[in-house]
């Protein structure tokens, strides 16, 4: 095994054997599941504190429309607004005052409270009053059964999108699915580059600080050392992502099995099972048809091509940015020094992420095209465009420029790396780092 292979093996095994790697690998899927389920669970928990709302309706038209909810009780006021506000015992949360016909005077409704009004309460009050105002507006036209006519005239319609191939075959397509596929691919690459690129920089910086690198460069050239570290850490990241995917799938399968098992346990009697079967048989035909449409739309995507280009841009993007992170790590003497070099990279990455999202609205527009050609943004933006089936020459041009730039920046970073790893006690400047490239 050559020296670069030994460094890759060393970096890979050293990191995957760490307790922190093992713990985070198994803990991250749990945290991701908890991040989704716990807020939903907490949102469904109803508080025991029921808030009382007094309604002062001088028109005697709106007060009876309000219905109690789990969190709010609406009461007919028996005092004036000033009496409620000056009372020693204030057991009301809010006071709704309606002084005039809202259709004629929309500013005649006020909601008073000593505390900030929650958005839920504002939404309930607005919905009730708007519904009544709409009813009054329709009644003012004096057209018989006008509300029924309006209800009957409402239709639901969604255009079907059909894609045809060169041989004339037609298939259903979906811009929403294309966006989801591109968005997931973009986020995965963005997070991978940021996480493991920063790990490359941190590893180089730590070795430089501990003077370990002085021993290492005595037996291996700096370029092999840098490439071994980049590839080794990249394999660590790929290993972690694969394990996360397997664990997430396992958790989903276990959760589904546990849910079905609990439903089949003693708590679910035969009558409940029969009722569930009857409900399943009464499933709306439209919902079934919509499910089949989604399957047909998924089949219209060339997932083989999407996965192939994902891997290509994944490797090229990581190689490009990891080489820059390695150069930065070799030049700095402390983590605080990395801020001035990291800021431009962070700005470019964030710009690429937003450019990719906006490119979904116009995959063939100038923003999408140029950002998918420029190597610094192409790994992120191009993956958002690929599900929309852009021309092959654009993909090949983007890949060519990306890997040509990756190789060039690896070479330039190696020039900086070979000098920077042996420089101590001096805060480097960008001009000085450019000079390092010219050293022989």
C-alpha cells in the first residue's frame, strides 16, 4: 500500500473508532426522529388553563356567534369595559368590544387584554366576524339563494402535466416531486461539505498546533498527506451517512411494526377491527387515484441519472471545498484565525443554496444556468436542476469545469499546505499565501 493509502486508512480508522463518532452515529437518527415527533406531540397537548373572554356587543348581532373551544370560553359581558379594566380581581383574559355594524364600520371591533393577544385567539375572532360579514354582504344584494349559488359555482381543478419522450411515449410529471428531489440532494451536499470540510480544516490545524505534522512530513510529501486526509475524512462522512440512512429506515420499520402490533393487541377487539376494515373499504376513490398518480409521476423520473450525477457532483464538490479547507487549516495558528478565511467560503455556500432554491422556479434561466456552470456553486445548483431534465451538454460542461477546478485547487492548496503546515507564530495574510503558491 502506498503512502497516500496508508494515510487514508489511518485517518479513516482513527476517526471511526472514536467514541464520539459511534455515539453521534447512533444518536443522530434518534435526535432527528425526536426533532419531528416531539414538537408534534407537545403541540397536541392541551393546557389546563382555560381563558375567559368577555364580549361587549352593542349591536347584539355578533356575540352569539362565538363558540367555546378547549382553550377559550366566550362569555356575555355584564359590565362595561371600564368596570372590567378597573376591577380588583381580573379573572378575564381579554374583552371583545363591538360597537357598530362591522360591514359599515370595520374598525368598530376591538380586542382588549393586559397581555399579548395569542395568534390563536386573534384567528378565532377574525374567522367568526369575517364569516358573518360575508353573510351580511351577500344578503345586501337581495338575490335569492345567492350563498347556495356561490357554493355550487366553486370547483376544484388542477392541470395535469404530461411529458413525452423522443419515441412518443407519454408519462405523467410533477414539478413538486422534481423540487423535492432537487431540494433533498442540495441540502445533503451542502451539509456534507460544511460538516466534513470543516473537519478537514480542524484536523490539519490540530496536527499543526501539536507539531505532529513535522514528523509526518519527514516521511511523506505534503501533497500525499493532504490528499490522504481529505479522502480519509470524506470516507468517514460517507460511512456516517450510510449508517444514518440504514438506522432511519430501521426506526421507521420498527415504528410501523410496533404501531400495528399495538393495534392487534388485546386493546383492539374484533368489533374495532371490523370497523377499521369497513372504513378502509369506504376509502375515497379520488384519494386512491391521487396515490396512483404520484406513483406514475415518480416513474417519470430517471433516478439512475439523478443518482449518477449526484455522486459525481458530490465527489467533485467535496474535493473542491475540502482542499480549500485544508489550505486554510494549514495556514492558521488558532481557530480564531480561521474566521477571515472562512467568511468568503460561507458566503459562497449560502449564495449557492439560495440560488438553487430560486432556480426551481426557472430551471433554464440565467441564474440557474450560470450558477450551475461556475464550479463553486455548481455542486449545489446543478442538483436542483437535474430533475427538470436539462440538456446533456450543460451537465457535461458543468462536470468538466468542476473537476478541472477541483484538480487545480487541490494543486494550489497543496502549494499552500506544504508551506503553511510548517509556519508558526505568524498570522498569515492572503497576499502572503499567494506567494507560497509560487515557491518551488
